[in-house]
C-alpha cells in the first residue's frame, strides 16, 4: 500500500523500494528540492501498475533493490501510460545494455545509486515537462534553433578548438540552450577537448533508434559551462555504420530542444556535410596561412557557390593568422576573392588548454585568442537580432 510522506509543492512523487532505509535516504534528498510536490512511498513493486493504469502525472522513483527485470513486463503492457508517468530507476551499476533496454521502453532516466543531488535535480527538470503540458496544453511555441557549422577542407586547421570555445562563449553570453554536435564520426575530439569521457555516443543513440526530445536529453552530456555535447563514436569503425539520413534525424531532434547547435564538421565534403549544408544558418570556414589551405578554401567557396549556398551566411576565419610565413593577408583575399572576416592569432594557451581539457574561454578569458573568439559571436548575434519583415 502506498503511504503518505511529507507534502511539498509542484511535482508529485512516488518512491518504490523494498528497503525502508533506501526510502529514507531518497526522502532526505528530496527535502532539498523546491520542485518536489506530494511524496508517497511503497515497498510493493506492483503499486507501480496502479499508477500506470491511472495515468496520473507522477514521477516514480524505483529504488535500487528493484531492477529493470522486475518492471519490464509492466512497462510493455502500459507503454502508452509513460506519456504521463515518468519512471526514474536507481541502479548500483549502469551498463550500456541496461540503458538501451530502459530507453526502448520509455524509462525516463537511470541514475547511479547512491544518488547525487545534481543528477536527481537534472532528471526532475527534464520530467517537469509533463506537468507543464497538463497545465498549459496550448502554450507550447515552436522553438527556433540556429545551426552553425565550423568547417575546413584541410585537417589541423583548428576547427574543434574554435567550435568548442565559440559554443562556450555563446552560452555565457546569451544564457540559452547551446549544444555541440561532433560530426567527425571517425576522429572526433570534441569530448577530449572538453575533458568529457562519454559513456554513450551518437553510435549508441543510433542503436536505440529513438530521437524524441526526452531520449536526446539523456544522450546529450552537459559540460560544466552549461553547453551540451553529442559525442562522436569512441571507436572509429562505428562511424561507418552511421548513415547521413540518421545524422539528419539527430540534427532535427536536437533542433527541437536547443536554441543554438554548433556542428564540428570533419574535413572535406562527405555525405553528412553535404546533407547538413542546406540546413545550416551560418558556416565558419576555417583556414590557415599556408598555400594548400588557401587553395582548398578557394575551391570550397567555389563549390558552395555552385550549390547556391548564400554568400552572406559564410564567414572566413584565418586561424594562426600571425604565423611568420611569406603570405600576406591581401594575397589571400585576392586569391579567394573575399575579405577575411576574423583573424585568430597564434597563442601558446591553445596546446595548454587542449592538454588540460579546460577551454581557453575559461582558462584564459583575457587572452588574445579568447577575445577574438568572442568577437566571432557578433557575426551571429547581430544577424539574429535583425528585424524580419512580415510577408503580405
């Protein structure tokens, strides 16, 4: 039988576990949450079936002494009820197999036990959408998401460093949801540069094959800057299994839950890059001060022109612009027939930042390279603020 616990406000909660001591620990954590509403608890797993049958919006925390096998058949039978009831499982050990099985059956979240307050709070934040939907069914507005690609036709241009630091600078300035999509499936280093060791990557997301908002929320990893990341596969061979149409589905899903998506693209026009081009709002073309890079940049601009990609959506970024080589800026601009929009200087903070896994925007915000990256925001934010004329 479900017993009453301490009443609070907002989100109703039910805790189900065999052990009273586990319930007490969970209750003590929930007491810190303003989001928590009426709290009830039970030792009987079959009380979950009653909650699923009634379809009353509730967050149900299944304690660590019950495992996924205990509720699997119930979830299959009451799958539609999970639009109303959010299940948070506590597990002493989380495996990739458990995560995949749980996601397939619409389990809201799996959290390692003993629980960390931050993990549970993040889970509650994602679950709160069902209560907002019940209270305000007509208030949901279509989200506008700006998609920005960092692209170079030559490896080693500094794409990943620039995309990571640009995303963090953007997050700090606009305080909206910013995510990074590591599109370099074979050799993506975004997670490394951000000092993140992912348990799951886009390959695992593809395996689950569910791209709804809640599932994407689980797979996007939040960096301490607030920026979220969808990592590239850890094993380069896994990247070959991810098709361009899957990548587009993921991009569309991420666009629903973010305000800005930064795409760290691989070098060259592969299937994913070509599929993404027409969906990009802006592209930063990154080059360096050497003949092969400038030649490739010129070819790239010509190809974009043939593809009818709008010129005003592209910006030329010259990285390591103060390199002492025998090429002048005006020579480069004459060759590509475009002005260089931003010049990023060389800076010893770059290798230090990468080796430590601390983005330069954090580690050295007043350095010349950080200041120039912040200047890049103006190209996007200024354009985003321009008024749009309504059609007659």
